[in-house]
C-alpha cells in the first residue's frame, strides 16, 4: 500500500492537480490585485516548475515510442 502512495502515477496526478490549482489562482488574482506583482511572479514560477516536473514524470511513466 505504501508503494502506491509514492508511485510515479500518483505523483503525476498530484502535480497535475496542483498545477490546475495554481492556474486558477493566477487567473483569479491577476485582475483583482494588480499591485502584487511579486506574488504573481512567484506563483507563475512555481507553475513552470510543476510543468517541468510533470513533463519529466510523464516521460518516465510513458516512454516515447521508437520509430
């Protein structure tokens, strides 16, 4: 059971959820708080890092097909 909690597939799901949450947060906070540019940049940076991690995990879980 412990193996299932740390599987790449589970991590991928959690990262995708976090990425979607950040997308929503960024979309909601951009127009409402235009003066808080630093916080918005940090959120966007975190979102990019998550996207990179998701890409690496996807390549690990589903390796590219050979030609």
